[in-house]
């Protein structure tokens, strides 16, 4: 019998200072993967942007140093260096060593701030091996160093000057013991800093990458603010109303900016922000905007007889088809849901945004009757397509009921009923599909062969999408419906694996499938349920030994090793041009066997970037696609045409 253990005060551990951050970093920055790594930069930049919102900062520079450390500098007031009355140490030290310490809690430091919780600088400090902070104030340069969140030196004066300029400079080295990797991606930082510049018109942000030769640089400054943001988002689309609708209003501690433009696309792209923070789960500001948009367009359409009294009103989905919009609010006391600040919870913002958007959009439509008519026509076409799609879904459901089974005949299903243990392979072609069906684990692995290239959904409305046989087969097999009816809880497989040939056609089919998933089954991608299989390029045999290699570099390395051993056995090399060239045993060993396969999980770290790349690759406009190919051609390792 186990000895009874005393449970008292001695068993209660108190984590002081920044120890909780190092123990549970995910609670503060979301993850220790790439997203969390880059979040460190955003936390420091947000502090500089808060200075800009307060009217004291005009220029921010972010530099990726050669050793992969980050330097963020600004020309704000400079962090306070005087002694904190309660803590008895310089205020800059309090900011970097204490959680929930900052000028954002009603002390008068900032009226509007994105850094609501006051954990930014201290969390970055805690998750860095080393941090150096410099402050320019009172014609002196102050400096303090920290190691893993702990003070390493006292605050000291390291220089003097006479210009009277002020500002802050922070350099930090992310801790490799905390993060999966510590190498910063320039493109990720580029997208976020460009976004910050759009959201704060007139603010100048420079990004420099000193790891490259010559150095990579970007300068962001947009006097037009989010109006230019919408223009940028639509640069690879065709706008149907040339004039971008824009307004800005400020009243009683609240401000709202809205910009929108319609395109000939079929998906909506609404980005909402609160105090510069992307609220990707929406909130009351987004609800107010959507309500105003639907009501205003319906009122205008009825008032001008585009919709008759006895006809159905346009729904929200109808008026948002092809819409690109940015909604940005700033307020004194934002209430974000969760540390990740994904949703704005201030209920009073809904009425503020709704009232002002209704008023301003009504003026816009009345003053631009030709553009208003084009927008109304777009909405009415979306309404008719929605009704056609509804009828198509009803026919599909009725057909399924009449059939002996609701699953497509081409599907070789698995016997496992637990979705968490089940996976489905989407296989290019009947030949490879046959091999996959023979070689699979019948208990847990299902196989659905696809015939050729599926419909490019970037150029089609839902009613046409639902008429595609291959797409209908996938929808039925997955079991979770599509579009607004999508229900992730009904998903029959928690791994959806795209298995295509390692050539240009295979890559095209994979892109078509990902476009469909991103546009009409978005939670599949966001939830990490979609994977790409990695079939080998070569099979190398020497005597009785067999190796599979997955790239030219891996193949060259293997051949060099075999030749280096000086074995006299003949080396036989088979180059796979397609999955159909493998027998079922080889396909299982290399691509389907749980213990030896390589799967790449498809994720969306940045929905805005994903939207842009799918529009570029799969849309109608050729110049943006040509530019994308020219800019990225150098990254192609294997090109099999």
C-alpha cells in the first residue's frame, strides 16, 4: 500500500518573475514553432507602434542581423529610465522583468494600445538568451542587458549627444532551448510590417535583412492607409467598382476606418483589426460592418427598383461575394477574447461601426450610381447562383438517399470508424489508385482515385463547383459538406493526403485541390487535416539492398557513398516518372507505410498571404502569375517537364 503523502503549503510552487513564461511559453506567444518565433518581433514592434498611435513616433526600423538576432529601433519618447516608485528600480527594468507592467493599464501612458496585457517586452526577454535595451532620453544613451529574462547589468549611461532626439532600441537573440528553430523568415516579417504600415497611415517602417548579400531591404509608408491596403489586396484581381469606398470617423474615444472594393472573384476577403491587431475570428466591429453592408445594399436596391417588393432580399453571402474590405477600429479599452486577441468583445463597437458605415456607404452609392449598379448586379448574380447551388445540394442529397450507399463507387473505404485513426489518400489516376488500393492498410486507409485535373474553383461559383463529379465524390467521401454548410465534426478522416506524381502535372493537381480546400473547406486547412504525400524520385538497387531517394541532392549523396565504398556490385537506378510506375509493394514501402513515409502537413500561417497566392496562381490575370514565377524560379530544386 502506498504511503500517504502530506499535501501542504510546501507542495505549492510559486514561480517568480518570468519563470512562468519559460515554463509555459505557449500560454504567452501561442506556440514555440515559427509563429511564436516571429511573434517575438511583433511584440517589440507593437510597443513602437503604440508610441506612434500616441503621436510620438514616426519611424521604426527592424533589422535581422547576420547572427539572426533582431534589432527594433524607433524615434519615440524612449522608455522611462527614472526609478519606479513602487519597485525601486528603473522603469525600463520593470518593463522587461515584470509581467503585466507597462503604460497601458489606465496610468495615462497610452490612450490606445494593442499591447493590452503588458506582457510584450518581458515575454520577449524571458524567451531570449540575451537582450540589450538602449534608450535615448535627455541627451543620454542608457543601456541595460538581460540573460534569459534576468537582469545581467545595471542600467548605465553609455553615451551622450546634443541633438535632443529620443527613442528606444531593443536587440534580442531567441532562445534555441525554447523554440523549434530560431531562423527568421524575411517574407513573414515583411507581410506583417507592411500590414502595420497600412493600418497606421504615414508611419514609416523599414525592414532590413543583413544575412543576404546585398542586403534585402523594404520601406513601407502609406499615406492612404487602409485604402491603399485594399488596392494592394486587389492588385491581382479585376475590380468592378474602380473607386474604392473609404471613410474614417472618430467619436468619444472610438475611431473606425473602413475601405472596400468589389472584384470579379467569387470569394470574400474581409480583414478586421482592433488597435492594429488582426482579429481573424472577427468580433463586434466586423458584425456591425457586415450588418450595415447587407442592409444598405438592400435598401438601395429596393429604393431604385433593382429588387421588387415581392422579391427576396439579398443575404449577407450575396452582398459579400467578391468583396475585399478592411475594417479597422481603435478604442481605449479593448476587450479581446483570449491572450491571442483573435476576437473583439466590446459590444458597444457594433452600433458605432454599423451606424457610421450605413451612413457613409449610402452616400457613396447615391453619389456613384454607375458603380452602385455594377455592385447590385454582382450581388443579384450571387443570389441566383446561391439558389442554384441550394437546388444542386438538394438533388445530391435526394440522389444519395435513393442509392444503396451514399459513398462514391470509386472510393475504397477503410473499416475503421474512428475519424482520428482514419486517413484517405486522394490519388492521381486510376493506375496509381489501383496500386494504392492493393498496398494500403485496409483497416485505417481509404483511397479515392481522381481522374485528371479537377475544376479550378478560383474561377467558378459554388453552383458550378457542385456540378463537378470529382469534387462531389470528395465532398461525399469526407462527409462534412461544403461552403457555409461545412461541419468539421462530421469529417470522416482526420488525415486527407494528396498523393500525386512528382512532376509539373502532379503539382498542378495538388494546387487545384488545395485551392478547393482553402476556398470551400477552409477549416480542413486551418485545422491541419490536409497533407501532401512525398513519393520517391529514384529507386536504387545494389545486390539485394534497395534504397529510395526523394530528391536529386539525396540521390547524388547516396551514389557518392556507394561508389566510395568501392563495392563491385552493379548499381541499378530506376527513375519514377509517376506513381503508376510503382507496384503496390513499392508504393506501400515508400509513401503509405506509417513508419517510413514522409508527409507534409499543409498549414495556413497567414490567411492573407494564402488568399493572395491562390489568386495569383489560379486566377485570370497573367502578369501577376508571370511575375511570381520570375521571382520564385530560383527556388525550384527539381523541374521535370
